[in-house]
C-alpha cells in the first residue's frame, strides 16, 4: 500500500503540465469562459509583421502556466515554428522588490541557458561584458569576466541582485543611466540569436515570461506604487521593447483595479485576456454540472495513470467534497488531494479532507482584517466587487490572495473562496 500512496502522491503534483504530461491534460475552456485562449495568443504572434507584446492574467492556480505551455507547444509546431523560451522569472528575481533591469537580466539569462541546453547555441556577452566590468565591485573578487559567456555573466548578476537588497539598490542606481543602452544591447544579442535559430529551421524566437503575475501589488509608497505598478505601468516602454514576440503574465488584481483599462490602452489592447476560474457552481449556489465533471475528469486521469481505482482513494462523496473546496482552482484541487494523502490513510475520509481544509481556513483567519470582511460580505450578497478609491487596495489584496475568486463566465461575477472562515463575531 505504501508504494501505491507514493505513486498517487506523485501523480497529483501541482506543477504546470508539460508536453510529457499531455495524457493528464483536461481542456477547461468551455467551463471557464476562455474558449480559444491558446489560439488567440498564438494567432496574434503568427499574423503580426512586427514583434508583439501580450499580457495574460488569472488567479494563481487557475491554470495559466499550463495554458502557456500549450502556447509554447503550438508556437513550436508547424512550418513557421518559433524557438519559444519559457521563462520562470522568479528563479532570478525577488517578487517583493523587482524592477525592469532585474527582469531584463533574468529573461536574457534564461534565453541563453535554453539556447545552449536545447539546441547548442552559446551566446557571447558583447556589450554586457563591459557593463559587468563597470559593476564588478558588486559581484565579489572570485568572479572573473575575461572569457565569460552571456549565461554565466547574467547568472552572477541575477544572483547578486536577488540575494542582497543593499547590492540590488546600488546596482540599479548604477544601471539606471544606461537603461536604453541595455535594451539596445539586449536586442543586439537577440538579433544574433534569431539569426542562429533561423539556421536551425525556426522562424524566430518567442518569449513567454511566466511568474510575473506573482509580483507584489502592495503599495510601497504613494510615489512608486507597488512593484507591479512600477514594472507594468511606469516601465511599459522598456518592458515592451524586446524585438521578438513576448507573452507576459500580470497580477490579476492589477488588471482588475482602476488601472486595468490604462494598462490595456498602454499595451494596445481592447481588453486584457484572463484565465478565469472553472465554474463548478452558479452564482446562485446551484452546482454547475459541466464544471464538476471536468474536475472529476482531472482526478480520474491522474488515478488512471497511477493505476489506481477511485474507490481505493476516496470514501463515498469525498472526491466531490474536495472539488467543492477547490472553488474551481485546478492547482488547489490537486494540492488538497496531495495534502490529504499526507494527513490520513487511504481511502481518504471526510474527516481527513476537512482537517486539511481547516488549515487553509485558519491561515485566512490570520490574514483578514475587519475592512476586508466588509468587502467579502458585499461580494457574498451581490456577487459583485464594488471598488472605490478608498477600498481599491483592499480589493486588490483579496484578489491577490484568492480570498475572493473571479469568474468571468458570462456574466462576470465574484464569490468568496469556499475555504474562508466565517466572519468573526464582533
């Protein structure tokens, strides 16, 4: 039995599905109001005669990364295929204190790494080498630059700015006057890389920058706003300056703040696309059968690959109880199952699952303040999120931590997370 539990635990890994996991993929477009999202993102790139910059938002855990992996596969398929770099940007930056130079260097490091690992192209530092020489006092005496490749140099850079806030500040101060030169150098390196991938049968290079939806939306000051504000609004011209197609994730709370339409206008879009929650309930509280069936299928496909029967894993009605707790979040669904496997024995009981759910509930109870509860109560009653100048930052916090979930499922509506505690008595 221990071997079976281990196999089941591993198959419910919440990491985004890759091409190797295609048998586990369940198409959710029809039950979350995002039909054709992958097609629209890829078609925009293929039809344009110049580099495009597209934004994508959605709750953390809604399935954005899995959908973006599908975009990567689509772009790398067919006659006009792109070498598509999938960047996990948070490997190189601090989400609570990031700025454009950090993101630029992180993306370039991962481009260089994937070009080397996947198709054997090694990028040279060029202009960047001189910049590293100018900043070498920040990197430590053990770092040598004489014959450095781009990947190694950028690795030293990103490690330095991620590990030390004081070093990060000094490096940014030194780099700020040369930002335009860095962008020019980046595009020069990209141009050479594109020439090399064309020789290997690709049309060009495309970048998918994942994880930037996890940047902090907490305002640091009235002047600077949040980390997300600084990058996506104040640094828009620099962020969108890559001379190749880019798709970038953005915090949902920022897109649904009073700045959402400003962002759409800045990036030349009529509306910013969202990967919404899967609808497992109507806003009336009635179970939405198609959404429930899709989540049952997610579970069934994983159990099939684990060669395990559902009755051996769940006691009666426990599977559907987990689906209800998930709130339509695919990652939460599989995480609840994983945590329940650690908490109790097979078959999983209602008591085991409820214990796991209570841990999440207690976490929310520690986070929420009275001013949050006023908004949550309103959403519970009206299924609308009414933002004002006074409560906008609170609404963004509730969306960011998924205390309130957004369902743009014709019509758009909102609901409290089913794992929230009951409102404390006054």
